[in-house]
């Protein structure tokens, strides 16, 4: 079991939750001036350029060869292009805070995908109990009102966000190829952002046709740059640094904090409000994540 984190590692975890929580705020502002596919393209293209520059400054090689680029292409599709697009489209129907709350269910989908698609990461009692608890939390999020007349838009937003969670879960399985290809974290992040840029470019040209769009407001442009530099490039660097220093299990605790920062930004800067069931659903999802993690139960048994 991972050991306790140092104050510096906790500070890095909180900072990461802020930059990732801000991604939902950046998305909401960017949507005032850009269509979804264009936002995703700009986000990954800016991040790819920044990460490539970081690799060059650090003397790290970019991905090379078919195996490495195939690994990056899969991650670019499953971990960037598909979930980023689904979350952005979902935020047209639900507040940024609720999108972040739904996104907190990602580890639930991750353990289910690993169980179905791998031979060595089957569900343990902790993981099964946590996954079922998390799914109950998702059901509470949607609520019976989401299926009644007048609430279809919110249900659609939640379903799109859950689709992003599923894509993230599948990317966790595909990430094994990245390890087998011998890619270090920073070059891998650079490669997947570059690959997702190539994936999104034809979609933008076909559907968004940016040359026909009206001039966007300045706030939307600033949000787009912040999206790419802070909530993608910087966030990747912080996340991989945290994994190296505190372990992957400790790093995943950020999933519990991102909705909090996203909710605070949404309520304070975007005047968003959430229903009581949204907070109840978040609490149940958080409980499910703690059960999956297993350390809380181990601590209780030790007492």
C-alpha cells in the first residue's frame, strides 16, 4: 500500500485538482465563442506544442517507430479526442460543475473495463463493491426527474459525460501498450496530444468549418489558451510528476478533488447552481472511490 504523502505532495495534488477543475470552467467560457470540435482541437494542439517544447528542453526523444506511434494514437483517441469532445458537448446541456461531478465516476468505469478486457485485473471484492456504489451514485445524479418531460437535455448531458468516463476507462486498458512500447510519460503525453490533434483536424474542417465562424469574444480566446496550456499541458506534467513521487494510487485521489474545484469555480464565476441530488450523487461516487481504493477499509480494520 502506498505510504502517506508529504506536505509537498499534497500541495501538488491540490494544485493538480485546481488546473483540472478549471478545465470545466475553461470549456464553459470557450463554448461562448467556439463549437465543440474546434475547442478540442485547439486544446490538444496547444498542449502538443507546449509538451514537445518541454521534451526538447529536457533532451527527451519524441515517440519513434510504428509501435510507439500506434500506442500514442490509441491514447489520443480514447484519452483525448473522444472524452474531450463528449465532455464539451455535454456541457452545452449541463453546468460545468455537474459535468465534473459525473466525470468523477471515471475510476468506476476503469475497473469495469479492466475486468472485462484484461486477464490480470479482475474485480476484487473491494473493486466490485466500489464500482456498484459508484454506479448507484451515477443513478442518483440522473434522478427520476431526468427522465421526465422538460429534463431530457440534462439527461443527454449526463449521458455524454458518462460516455467520456467509459472512453477514459478504455484508455486505461490501452495504456498498457504505451508501457510495452517503452515510452516515458512526458513523450507519451506529447505523442498522444499530437495524435489527437491529427484526429480532430478533419472533424473540425468537415463539421465546424472555422473560417465561417464569427469573431469569438476575447474571453473565449483566453479560455481556449488556458485550456491547452494549463488544464492539459501543465496538468499532464503535474500528474506524471505526482505518480513518480507519490504513486499512481495516491495520484488518483485527485478524482475526488476535481469536482470540488470545478463546483467552486462554476458557482463563483459562472453563477451555476446544482440540485441536492447532484451533491448526494457526488458523495456516493466518492464513497465508491474510497471503497475501490481500499485504504479507508484497511484503516478501519486496523483500528
